[in-house]
């Protein structure tokens, strides 16, 4: 594992540990004179009332449409979804309550991801004759991401809102800065490569465009051109897709059954912990496969050499669960971790973006189905914003891919990813600080809540 990656992991672990430890010590020092029941209050006093504005033409709807379109377009190209932008937009501008905003945010992420996946399935790999979607990486991360989302949803009812805000700011600032420096490094490499290509052209052609070297050249073998249908068939791997769908359906079935079971009962915990062997089983199968192939030969994925050592595999598992946990806390698809992680392990930006949105399509759709069954969002507003995201996801992919091809700079995708994450850190930070100040002024409880009493 690279030194920079180790430093990033150390930053996350130390930042999270310090924030949680200080919050526990601070709360314990302030509740020492109160009874123990004060620490673990029922969340009934903190339940947010359901606020569903009507879908009508107004400046709020227009502004939400513009922000939703731009956020979806940039978020899906970067492979991060955009939940950190959608949730504040839906609460501050449109006027939804926090839980409904998180549910609609999932709908928007699902729509944008689905249209992006459809676009990417019709695009060839930029450098190799392989599918642009890396199914091995998808099978490695999807189960851990879904497992992390269930853990994040559970923690969201226990952790105080201000602590969630602090943790998200720490995570987003770390991933955005790391991605930004990665983009700068790629930009410099692309600049050197373009200069080298320009020098080669200058040695072969004069100012009039005439060939200076008198030599015979054999015609280059042209790359076989494929139709859109042939590319679509080549990019589809039904075996891997069916396995991903099986994992998705298993988690969905468990969530549906668990919602009808009494919280903290025997069946509740049995269903909750039954998700672990499913996720670990699929992850372990794919991890052993990649490790075995690495032992036989140097493993090349997406044009980059990836050493599938036990340390790298453990790092991927940690980031998958962390990304899902953040997705459960925030209402995003987990792309804020997955996108930068794929770049970190050496995946080229085009494939990282396509694979991250592919995985997010599964994670976000799982939440959308569950929220629909729980009636967490108004269908008209959700369908409208989902339609906006579908268009944004498709056209965002189209324009950025064209721009990358013209400028020959895939680093633009990395800068978009970094920018969306940084913007999410600002918006979530402002909203979180504002809400925390309001809670303090209203003398609301700011500590940890009991898990069972908060269900």
C-alpha cells in the first residue's frame, strides 16, 4: 500500500476516533449530575414531522431543478452520486424534512446512476479490448457497500446530529483533497504526454504539413469498429450481473422482513446479522479469486497494475463498509468513498466513474424500494426530480466524455469528483452547523440515543 494511501487511512481513523472519543467525554462530563436515563432518551421527542411541499411551478422548483441537474451531471461523471448536494437543496430550498429529503435524494441518485450506466454500456473501453465496467471490482465492493448502508442506517438513529456532521466533514475534506492532488498529478502526466506527442509530430511534419522523412510505412492495422449493439453486448456480463442482482435481492428481502419485526427482538437481530455472511461470502469469493490470480501472475485491471495482497483486500473491505456507512448516515449512494478509492488503487478515471455509478445504482435502488414501501417520499416530486436526474446523468456523461476525448485529459473527471465532494462538505457543514445551533438554542438533547428506543 502506498505511503499516501496509508496516510489517508490514518487521517480517517484518527479523525473519527478523536471526534467520537471527545463527544463521549464531553457528554459524560455534562450529564454526570443527571440520571443515566438522560443519556439514552427516546427519540420520540426528536422525531421530525413529515413535510411534503406540493409540486408546483415556483422559483423554488426552478432552482431545485437547476441544482439537481448540475449536481446529477457532475456527480455521476465523477462517480460520487451527489447526495451531499441534494439533501441540503431539498431541505433548504424546497422545504422537505430531513428524512424525506434523504429518501428523495436516493431517488435522484438512482435515476442519474441508471442513465449513466446505460450510456456507459454503449461506450468502449478507452485503452483495452475489455468491458468498460469492471465486474470484479463491482463484486468486491457491492456487498460491503450494502452491508455498510445497513450499519449506517442503524447508527443514524443513535449518533447525535452534530457528531454525524463532524464525521462527514472530516471524511469529505479528506477524500476531496486526496482526489484533487491525484487530479493534479494526472494533469502533469497528461501535459508531459501531450508535449511528447507534439514533439514527435514536429519531427515528422513541417509547417506545410509535408512529411520530412522519406521512408516507407506499412499501414497501421485499424482497430475493429463495433456497432453500438456489439459494444452493448460486449460490456454486458450476465453471469456477474445475475450474481449482483442476487445479492441485491437478498438484502432487500431482509430489509422488508426486518421492518415488520419488533425492534431488538430475537428475530430482529437474527435478520440483522444474517446480512453479514451474505456480504462476507460474496466479498470473500471475489477476494480469493483476485488473490489467486495475483499469485499466478501480475494482475492487470483497467490498464493499471493492482497488487491484490491481503493488505489491499482488507483496505478495500474497510473502505466499502465505510462508504456504505456514510451513505446510510447521509442518504447518499456511498460514491464519496468508492469513487476516490478506485482512483487510489490505480483504476483509470473513465472506468472508475463507470464502475462506481454501476455499484451506486444497486445501493441507491435498494434504499428507494425500501423507502417506497415505508412511504417516505411523495411520488410526484420524486418522479419529477428523478426524471431531471436521468437526463442530467446521460447528458453529463456525453459532454464530459466528448470534452475528455477532445482535450485528451481524463483528469477532468477527477477534478469534477473532487469538486462535488468539496461542495458537499461545504453544504452539509453549513446545514449541520445551523441545525446544531438551533438545537442548542431550543435546549434539545444533543447526546447519544438508545438504539432500541429510537426505532
